[in-house]
């Protein structure tokens, strides 16, 4: 992968499952994050503006779905200056953070936000039902090298992949990029079948898969990846 700059993620791709025909929901970034968490773009195309910025997806998001079902949900915002931060600054980009755009869920977003600047926001022994990690613009390889992003993933995910929850098949880890990239999208779980999904995959389909795994109804559309991936 990119001349070996991402050895950790490449190794996970080779031992787990990847989707090679993955279509974005729109461009630039923002509509992809809304599709990932709401099942459609809801008019959020064509801009990366901070919220609302012409982007007002309706509630519920998958975050609220999880909470309403009695679970816990968090959207970790790398580089954010405050809980559920609505303003991009320095290495924080709201366009990569979906939950702040759901205006009707702002109180939930704030109440379930990890401490700003926290490095231990994902305790492998106390994982939330749903964690959506939005790294900052360096750690996500947007402004920095693949090697930095690969090391970020290694540091973040290695403890989770070694956790009792993951080893028992109760936790899945999905690494997905918003738009086209030569970096792989990787599906990781103890039940996953190593290999490649060559059939078309979308952010909407990935959302359905997560909802199915959590026993939630689909917000929009039909179909999921479980039969193809073994998730």
C-alpha cells in the first residue's frame, strides 16, 4: 500500500476483509459522513461548511438510535476545542464529524462527548456500544503522511483488537475513508471471513450493516454486508 507506508493497516487488510468497489456518497467530504450516520445525504452535498451550512439532516442519527435502544454512543472529534464543537479550527474539521450537524440531537452529542483532548477515550475494557472516531486532519492522513495515519490507527486499535470483547466476538472494528483513496477500507472482527468484497459497497450499506449488528432497524434502504463479509 503506497510503497509500504501503511504496514499496520495493510496487515489488517490481508488478514481480515476489505471492500475494493466502495462508492462515495458525494464530494467534498461532508455528505459521506451524513450518509454513514443517517442513511442518506439529505441535501448535504457540495459544501464543507461548518454546521448548519445548508446541512440539516433529520433526527434520528445512528447515534440516537443506539441511545434510544439503551446503548451508549460517542463521536470522538480529533482536535475539537469543546464538546460537540461546531467550529473548525487548526486540525479539527467539522466536515469530518457527523454528529454536530444533527441540530435536534445537540444535547445528546454534548452529553456523550469524551473529555476534550482525552487520549484514552476508548477504554478496551469499557467500550461504548457505538464509537465513531473522527481523527484530526493530520491523524486521518488528510494533511499528513500515510505513515502518521497508520501509526495513529495502530496506537488506537491495537488495544481494542487485543481486548476480551474483541476476542469474544462481541466487538467489530471498521476503518473506512470518506472519499476515494488508495488506502484500504478494512472490516475487522473474529467472525469475519478473510478476503475481498468486490461487489459495490456504499456508506449507506455500511450503515445498514452496523445497524443490523446492533439489532437496530435500518434508517433508510435495504441490504447489508454481513453475508459477504462474515461480520
